[in-house]
C-alpha cells in the first residue's frame, strides 16, 4: 500500500503553495496568537499570586508586635 503513494522528500515540497490558501495562513496565525496569549496569561496569574502572597506575609508581620528593647 505504501508503494501506491509517491514518496516525497522534504526538498521536493513546494512551500509557496501554503500562502495561496488564506484559511491555512490565518489558522496558523490564530494558533500562534492563542499560544502566546495563553502563555502571557499564565505568567501574569503566577506573578499576581506571588505578589498577593508577599503582601499577605507583610500584613501578617505588621500585625505582630515588634521587639521592644
């Protein structure tokens, strides 16, 4: 069954046809954009959690009395 198909090497592929179909191009751009957006959102959420944790620690430390000498 494999012999029925013409084996193409990587060099023989015509990459100029990819941009001929705007749907494929827009799909790739959208996929890359979604990946970047999700990565950015994940980083922002992690930074906000870390900053919130630090603020909680500072607030707790400020509630306890300081050492009186």
